[in-house]
C-alpha cells in the first residue's frame, strides 16, 4: 500500500456496507483507478469485519484494481487492535484532542502493534473539526508548526493528517486552506500528507491538492452519504417508494447510481 501512496494521490471514500462499497469500487474500476475504502469507528463496530474484508478483497480482484481498507478516525484502542487483527490495511489513531505529548505516546502504542503485522498508521495533528461545530474553519483549524515538528520527530507514523483550514462536512463558503502548511510538512518528512474534509471542496481545489507532491490521500465521506440520500429522494420523486408495486431492488439501483456517479466524477478530477 505504501508504494502506491507514494506513487499517486488516492481518494479515500467512507462506506458502511457491501452495497455502498460496490458502487464505489465499480466507479473506480471504470476509471481504472486504485482507491481506499474507509470505515469509521462507529461503522466498524456495526459490520462483520471478517466478511467485509473477504468481500472487498474478492471484489477488488474481480474488478482488477487495488482497494485498501482503512479504519478512519478512531480513538478506541480495542477497535484499532481488532481492525489490525482483521487485516485492515491501515488504521487511524485520532488522539488530536489530547496534548501533543499524549498524542505522540498513544500513536506510538498503535504503531508498535500495527507495524508488527505490516499495517500502516495514520495520525492527526491539530483538530480537524466538523462544520456542525459552528467554528470559524478559516482561522481556528490550523495546526501548530512546532507541534507538527515535535510529532514527526517522536512518532514514526506512516501518514499524517494536519489541520490546515479544512473541516469535515459540507463547507459553508470556501475554506482558506494553508498550502504553506503542506509544504512545511513535506520539508520535515517524506510521508504521505492526508487531506481530511474533501467533501464539498471545489473540483479545482481537489485537483490542486492532488498535484501537491506529498498529498497522497484525500478523504471523502459526507458526499458519499449525501449521494445515498440523493438516491432516496430520486426514488421518492420517481414514485419508487409507493406501496403498490414496490420493488426494493429498484430503490437500491437508484441509490447505487447516485453513489457511482459521484465517485466517478471525483476520480476524474485527480491526475
């Protein structure tokens, strides 16, 4: 996985079941692009991890692309330990709400577990907030350069997410991203820089980010969920939810198409 991350910027899409995963993988296969599928900590706790791992591996092979499984934003060490045992390709320990030293110490504990079996570790410096938190994303979501330097000196992490003006959710206005921060991290380390909050970013912004030499992973979560909602709303508009003649497969097909089209579009933005 790390060689592929070093070679190109990969888009990472959050999924929650086989159907959402299938729509994302199909779009990636048609674009002939490798991708990352992510499960949040909450979703991981609800799915059958062993069966999910088996399906993704089998379906990716069938579609002749590489698909990696990543545990996104997790604070629970037990969940991280389980994901490592279930052969997730990478895990994210999110200890960004702790002091920088506590963040380093917790990250290093995860690294010790994960690297023994070849699993990559992503961490975060600076809290990447959600839009729903009603904060000024343009001023208050910038990580400290001193903390980034300290973190990279003391934690042998494989990927790093940094708060540089980005946020989760759909942006209310255009975010002011600190591109100098990306360059600063590149000067300190050659590890992949992870962009969280890719949902709602303008196509030009995503393309610009993907062209940065060290930006190797861009996360898209909210737009996958909104595409699912779009499929439901179209089903309602088209009368597919009426009781008479109701066919669940027609609704599922409409949802699938909405997710597929969104992912197909996003993958066409990056090089």
